[in-house]
C-alpha cells in the first residue's frame, strides 16, 4: 500500500509540472540574424547564407528547433494548395475564374522554394528534414536554459509567381515582393513550439536583430525593413541631400540593412520605383516606393504622403510613440500586408482605398509589430485592434465625421451571427470552415471587442487601457488575458466574463424592453435578457415634454460601474442586474403617458443582435 501511495504522488507531481512551468515569470526567446543574399533577377533565384545566434531564455532545455520555409507553400500539392481545393470560399487572389487553385498550375520555374543545403550548430552538422513548409532540426547538442547557440546555414530560394503576399511580377508589375522569403526560426514560448505550416493565415516570430546584405542588379531600387547602412554607395534617393554617391563597379550593388528588435524582415525591389521621403514631425522618416507609369496612381501615391504623416502622429498619440526611426510604404504584394517597419500595398487607382489601406497597415506597426500577438491563435487581437484604431484614425485624418466610426464592423458581425457560420474567436486561424467567418471574427468582431469594451468601462478608460497595454507589453507577445487585465486595472472592474463570452463562445447579446406598466402615477419598465451573453445597460428615457434622462443597470459580476457617458443628462444608477435573472425591472416616477420613448443603448456600441426590441415608442 505504501509503494502505491508513493507511486501515486510521483504521478501527481509529474502532472503538475507543466502547470508550474506556465506560472513561471515572463520570458521570451531572442534571435540575431546575419544574412548575405545574392539575387538573380533573371531566373528569380537567390543564394543565401545565414548565421543565427539563438538565446534560450526559457526555463526548458531544447533538443530540437524548427524553421519556417514559407516559399515551399507555393508548390502543387502543398497544404496551401490542398486547402484551396477543399474550402468552399477560396481566396479569389489565389484562384482562377473557375475557383481553381493557381498554385496547382505552377511550373518548375514558377514555383517557390527554400532549399537548405547545409546546417551546423556551433560548427557541428545537424540532422534535419523538410516537412512541407517546416524544417525539423535535431540538435547536435541540447540548448540549456539560459544558453546560446549559433546556427550556420546555406540555402537557395526561388521566388514564386506572385499569388499571395510574396512573389514576383505582381498584378501591379512590381518585380519582387520579398516576404516570408528566408528560413525563419519558429517561436517557442510558454505553450511550446509554434511551428505551424503555412496554409493561409499570418505569422508568429521571435524577437531579434537583423543584419542583412542583399546583392542585386544595380538598376533595382530596394525598400523594406531596417535602416540602410551604405546609402551613399547605393544612391536611388537614399543618400543624404547634397552627398555625392560613390560609384560601384560591376552590374550589382550590395544593399546593407540593419533592423533592431523586430520579428520579421521584408524587402521589395523594382527598377522602376519612384522613391520619395517625408519627415514626420517628432516622428520617423517615411519612405514611399511606388511606380509612376499610371499618372492617376502616381498622383494618389503623392497625395497620400502628407496623410500618412498625420496617421503616424495619430497612432503615436493614441497608442504610444512609434519606436523606430523609419517606416516604408511600398507598392507591391496582393492587397495590403504589414511587416516590420514597413508595409506592402497594391494598387492606388482609388485614393480613398489607398489611404484606408495605408492607415490599416500602418496601425499594424503597433498591433503586431510592437505588440506581437500570436496571429495563428489570437488573430482578432491583431486584425481587430488594428481595425478599431484605424477606423478612429480615418474618421479624424480623412474628416469622415461619422457618429459611429465602427458601424461597419458591427454590421459585419451581425451578418456573421445571422449566417449561422460563426465559430469562437479561439478557433485556430487555419481551422475555420470558411474564409468569411474567419475574416469577420478577426477584423470586425475583434474591432467590436474594443469599441464595446469602451461601452462597458467608458471611453476615457478604454483609451487609457490601449495606451497602458502598449506601454506594458511593447516588444513582447501579449495574450488575451493581458488586454483584459490591463482594462481591469484601469477601470477597477472585473472583466473575465467579457473576455470569456465574447472570445471563447458564440453567445450573443440580446436585451429587450418587455412591457411598461403604470401604478400610482409611476411607470414600471420590465426588461428581459434573451441572449446568453451578459451586459450592463444604458437606458435613455425621452419624455413627452422633450426632456431626457438615463438609467444605468450595472452587471453584478462587473463589481463596479462606469462614469456617466452622457454628462449633460441626469443619470440614475439602478441596483445591479444579476446575470442569472433573465428578467429585471425599474421604476420611473412618472405616469406612462408622459413617456415618449425608451431606448436601450442609445450609443449603439453594445452589439445587441436584435435592435428592434431595444426601443419603446409611445403610440
């Protein structure tokens, strides 16, 4: 019996050990990349060497590492290709007019690949295998907790025909959009390895410093992540004003970039790029690289430049100061996609679209490239928060004068609920049944998370939360609990219920005005909770004489209440509404005949899926 008891204690201790690891102090891994790349613009192949110094800041000993080989996705039979065949609403950019995968028809000289020919750890060859877009590496020697190791790699790549984000010869005619182009070490964090295959969605990376030397045809203009170290040798508008460019012999130039504390590195190149710059007051130097063949597109790219400077100032004021000294806005890719210190944006025929895409992608510099959430698991924190702040930005910078800048996000969310295809936001980004519910959950419902949070804790507290969240978690990998706890600290309220219901379930909000009855010259308003998700309620009462007042029913599990959002109106704070009670009533000390209208949530910031029962109108 004693032996069994001891064995049981041993098993119990083993089961508890992973939990204790998760409760250890915050840590994150670190990488330093040094790469030399020789690009052949004739056959779109490049040769590369990579030295990677990896610091294991985790409490764990590592016996294996993984690299992403993203370009391998652009091959017939890849998982990305298979997904395009199986999903009911494939991405139109990646399919032909009959919804057939464009990847499936790529020829040998059109596919993408990254082929590793040599890999050593501290000078010792290691065993590795390629599994689609992931390189699995068995270490020659385990990396102890707190230790460093150096990987030296030789690789070769081929740039695919432009299909998704990356590639050559885009629809706009840009020669090279080089994103996800290098062997990239996968992230390891408190949850373990994140070596996700590249199927459709976005990315998760390790913080570090990049030193990249890119050799390419001297007629090409290059822009992207990092600071150019040899501008006076390169020219192309990068040299200091009045500086004579040192001419280099040969047919190629070597561009030398350094990027401190980023988790990705992008570059784009084209011989026809126009290169403009604009210094933001108290901010970074903006670089604009675009083509000028189309006069209308050229005019729009010129017109967007001062607006981009205003956007940079808006985000720095409302989130936190942009931490780098440069930001590049580059024509390329297949739409708009954010990268470290830069973005790719396609087109420019319509100024409004160009400005809106610029605002959204620039906002990603905060929500993803400084606050680096895991986009595969918490894509709504990246795309949603970006949509929220860029909607505010566009309303101000473009003088849109919208009463509710988030109206489009709410409308998309209601459409998703009505479709019956909603999945919880905790769904892995690659596991949605269709692209539509993914997009709305990530962008629209993610945006509503913040705007509705403002309804719950108050608008001033919401913006304080955004700024504190940035200050506390910049250059880290925040999780959903981090934004929730930040809001709790700012507001003094308990908000676990909100994070749980909104992101981990498909529960909906639906409150209604059930009836109004009169007794002794007083009116009793009966309300009902129809949906499963709880909320506090703002209730506006409009009287027949034109006067107004509001009533506020706090949610009991919030353990607090917000300030009066309608400071010019009298507000009565009612007793808490316990969620389990589906019915609730309050009394207005006036006869029913004096009441003209009652409205639940006059701000329309509560995402109630049935607005029709939110209004009482006297006959």
